[in-house]
C-alpha cells in the first residue's frame, strides 16, 4: 500500500512554521511526524501539500493509496484501523478527517469534505493531533515518551561514562558516538535520549523528558528543563525550558528560552531572552495568520515562535507570546512587537523590508557551513513566502 501524508486546516494555524514545510515535517519528541509514520509503517511516505511546496516535498502515487492526516501522531491501534479501510472509505474523529483509501485518479479531486460523501468510520480511541503552534511544546512530553519507547525497544544503550551524575539511569538511552562527561542527568522525571554523535559538554544540568538529536551539542554549563527537544545539528547553551528546536539552529550562548518553538536555520544571539509569562499572569494571546489577529491560547506560559532562517542579535528581548516569521533579522534595544512579519529588518524602533536577495545570500552561506546546498527550489519557496507575506510589511 502507498501512504501519503496530507495537510489539513491546521497548516494555516501553524504558520509561520509551515510557510516552508508540510505539517508532517514538524518535529515533536525525537522525530518529525513524517518520521514517526515511517517508523511505525516501516515504509516511506510522501506528501500532499501546497503547490509551491510540492517540488521539495513531492507526491508519489500508486493505483491504490491511503491518505493520512499529517498532523496526527501514529499508534498501533490507529494504524490497524487505517489499514482496514476499504476503497473510498474514510476514518474520522469528531468530524476531523484522519485517513482515507483512494484511487490514484481521485487524488486530484481530494478535499476535506471528501468523507461526507463516502462511507465513514468513527475512530473510537483518542488521537494526538497538532492543531496550534503552542501544542508543539505542550504535547512534547507525550511525543518524547512515545518515540522513546519505539526507538529503544529491544535495543541496548551505549555505556555511559562513570564521570556523570545520573538519576533514573534506566530511562537514559545513548546512541553510538555520543559524548557525555561530567554531566548531571535526572531521568526520573522523564526519559532522556541522546542521538548519534551528539555531545553534552561538562557541567550541563539536564532534567527529562529531554531529546538531543544527532550531531547536536549542549554547550558548557547549559541548564535544560524538560520536556525539551533539540533537533539535529544544533548548538544550544544557557537555560532552556519546555521548548522545541526543529534542527540546524543555534542558541549557543547564555540566555533564556522557554515554552518556545524555533524552526530551522535560525540563530539566537548571545544573551537573547524571551518572556514566557506576562507580568499580570494573564492568558497569553498569540498572532494567528488564519484569523489575521491575536487569539487566545488558553495558556499562562507561552514564549517565542520563530520561522525558518530568522536571526536575532545579542541581547535581544522577546515579549511573552511573540511570533517571528521567516527570514526576519531582529536587532537593537527594547522589545520588538509581538508579531514580526517575514523578511523584516529591524527591532523595537521599527522595521524595514529585508531585501530577498540579501536573505538568499545569508541562507546560502549558513547552509553551506553545514554542507547543504541552498537550491533553486529553496529560493522559490522563500520567494513565494516573500510574496504571500508582503501585506504584513510596511514598504
């Protein structure tokens, strides 16, 4: 069977993180949602996403296909129900489409009302689904626990050096090539997973649930509160609490990051801090692109959300519930506004447009340092985002 992950309405509510990716490329726990499905299905999957993203994230079809909602986490019972679907039948949960079996010829006509005209089965158990930006960190504990069980099943951790101070050692899993010396890890509060060739430098304090993915580094003396995920090829220092960093991004120095989500190719300058609690302890409101206004999150603790390729200078301060778009460059004293549009250049004293040619130059240099080409496909995606977000920028 051919499996395809599709974007539903949550793609709009997960902007700006989804400007540059399908929903299933969001990382929670150890893996992206796509990787979770591939792990559980033991098969590669493809994408059904926005047209401008489809070259980088292609659709592959066969005569028979199962479309799966890319914002939903897999589990054994859900996969069993999905695989039992008959042709042109759907699986739903509370009127949300989870999966459907469909012929190749019908994929071009697919829409979210498909199930209303076909045989539907209501899924009886609970699902985990990412609908809102803040759910990426608020559901991260469940995601870490689920992924940890899968990745450690019938496997043995690499030995951990006796120089380390460990609590709950049975909940710690170290992959091959990881380096950990003179570190305190408390895994009694949740599992701790350290990926291949990752390093935790001396003096770090780690409290689970925590994930450090392949080739990433915790800098000297970092303080990490779970549930936190640091994706592959990142460098992180200072204090981090209940946050997710997708990958290829750096927060290499002191400063606080809490209840936040940082996408790829971002850099937070030394002593960057974000607030995750309002002075009056009120509910945090967050910019929403679909509503084009600030909406209630229901949360008292909510921090910073930053899209791909955005950067901030040393000593940058972010207010509670700040949304930064794609390829923004933030600097200067004071707090910038709580919504920073994509391709903005400036700070608290105002923004100008970050010329897209300059943004391309920086992206190419940053990606080249990690041995990754900045392709014409990447340029076209950023150009589309530049066009889509122009109405939010002052000329």
